[in-house]
């Protein structure tokens, strides 16, 4: 999530808001091959068209992150290489930074972490050349902090969320301020500080409602459902799931909806309902697969494999684990868990799965 885009007060005459939206729609409806062949036809040199495009991409991040990454990176390449003279002041630098930030955020959601870092470096470099360098650099900083969370650098997340949240508070970017607080609460949960995390998330839920942020609400509902599950509070978890489902469906937040199914699966597992838990995990996998979130599909293969072992279905468990390992290798998903991963591979070779190693590996994905 990149936060709200602020339109520039200057624009090239001759393109209305409707025409700008139409230009963005034509670009996004074209296939990647068509975009490359017809890139000059989409009026991407016009700041109004670019503003409309960035707004559309930002809205689609949690619905189709792969498409956002592809569309943002292609537009970035075109603007960087073009000699367009339609930009005024620092518009070109701003839009290059914005497109790079969108591409980097899409990569982060897809667990393409090295690609995400490259795009975020580009975004920061361009933003430093703009009038609002501090505010935009803070948005890049948030994505870097989210990467640290995904890499389980929890102490660093807790250390840095305070000053970053304060920078957003001073800039009146309330949603981004709350997103920083969300990361801090999530890090607390992952380090066993469950009561503190619960208080933070419950406060966040109220604050998200106060500002009407579907994104804050979606993420917080999912976190609270998982947290109540871990604390054996099934009644509260199911009540929140019922409350959250309509919001996630109406906002088309497919990432959060998939994570909701994941959280329900964890809850069902704690209630010793393995068949229903696996069904919920499969629903989450189907959602993740449709939006090309391969890392999450693989993580759920491990979770399902562990549950199958628990119910005596060793051969099916082996299939699930083997399906996950190539993706884990490709995306370098658990660099800190290399030893456990090696033990797991060796146990697969011996056809006797080391469940302790499996749990150490899939523990890297439990912050859903």
C-alpha cells in the first residue's frame, strides 16, 4: 500500500479527467505485449494520464499485485527512456518515483524481495529530486519496514515504527501512520507479546473505523482473528470473521480475504477439526494462486503437510512438502531457516519426515 496520491496543481492543457481515466483504462486493458508494441499510443507523457494510472494501480495492489508490478514497471521504463517535454517542474521525477514505488510494492506482496529492494531504491532516488522529498521518502521507508517484517526482523520493526509513524503524523497521513502501528503490533504478536498486541490491534480497529480505511480494517481484522485463535478465544475469532467477510468481499481485497481463510483454518485446527481446517487452507491457496502469490501458496503447502502428518496421512503430507520446496528455493523465502530446511530435505530423502524441522520452516510464515 503506497498511501494516497496527491495530484499536482499543474497539468498539460487539453486532457480532461475523463480523458485521463480513459487513457489509463486503455493502457491497463492492453496485454503486456500490446503495451510494449503500442506504448506511445497511451499518452503516458501526459501528467494527467499518469496521475489516473497511478491511482488505478494503487487501488489494485491487493487485488492483482502481479498486474500492478507489470504495468507500473513498463510505464516506468517508458517515462525514463522518453524525451517527453510535457512535464513541468519536478513532475517527471515524481511520477518515476511513484511508478517505481508501485512496482516495488507489488514485488513485496509477491515475495520478490530482491526485486522489491531494487524498485524501492529507484523510487527513493527519484523522490529525492522532488519538492516533497521527505514525505515521499517516508512512504518508501514504510515499504522497507514491511519487508523487514516479512523477513522476521521483529526487533528492528519495533525500533523503527515509532519515528516513521511520527513522520506520517506530522504530514497528516493518518492511514500510513496507522499502518506503521499495525506493523509494530504484528511484530509484538510474533515475539509472544500477545496481550500487548491484542490491545494495539483492538485500538487500531477502532481507529480504522474512525477514518473509514478499508485497508486498515481488512488487515486488522485478519490479525485479530489469528490472535484470538492463538489465545484459544474461538467465540471472539468467529465473531470477527463474520464481521470482516462482507468488508473484504465488498472492497475486493483478495489478499486479505485469502489471509482470512488462512486465519480461519488456524482456528479450526486449534479446535481439532482437521478436515475443515484443510478446506479453509485450500480456499486460501486458491485465492493466493489466482493473484500469483506463490510464496503464500507454498507456505500453505507446508501448513497442510504438517496437519496431514498429524492425522496420519504421511504420503499426502510428503506430496505437499515436495510441492513447496522449489518455490521456497526460487524465492529464497527462509534464509534464516536454512538449517531446518536442510534437515527437512534430508528427512524427505529418507522418506521419514522430520516434523520438528517442518514446523521450524513453516513457522517463518505464521505472521500471515
